[in-house]
């Protein structure tokens, strides 16, 4: 039998999504963990949890993006506001959550990793585009 983290995650989400009673919620969590363990899939709990997070984010229209830059831009509110507005229009989500990574190999600019895409705003990309434009002249 093949293992599909997304199927386990979706089934668990369907069971807990409307649960309001904390005791029932805890019992359902315990039952789910027991089920995974009894089927010898506990080694895949990380994949299941990540799939569950993706499902919850989609349901609540929360979009997760990663920004890689040479310098810390996590406090640059004007830039983050521009990126947020761009991603909201691009992907039609209500809220954007960022994770930040630093890569000293980037000279300037940044990369946005979102929805299995990389949006390149680096200086290197700008130079490449300029070279292409100059060659066309």
C-alpha cells in the first residue's frame, strides 16, 4: 500500500475542522496518531503535518512565501508591503506569511519562493535582462 501524506492530512482535517470541544479534539488527535502508528507510518509524521498546514492555510486563504536576500529585509516594511500586494494580486490570497533566508552570494535584491515558483528580483537577473536588451539593439 502506498503512503500519501496528503490523504492522511486531508482525512484528519475533515475530522477536526469543526471541532469546538478541546477534549474531543485531543481524543481525535490521539486516535489519529495511534492510527498512523498502527499502520507503521509514524516515520512520515513530518510530511503529514506539513500537508495539514498546507490544507489549513488554503482553507483560511493564507499564503506562505519565502524571501531569500543578501541582507536582512524582515524589518523593511515598505518593501514587504509591495511584495505582499504583488503576491495577493498574483495568487488571490487574503493574507501572506513570510519566512526569511539569507544568502550572502546574492549581491543585491532578493528571490521570492512562492507556490513552487521563484520570482527573481536579484541584481544578477537585472544585469542579464539589461544584456539581453542591449544585444537586441
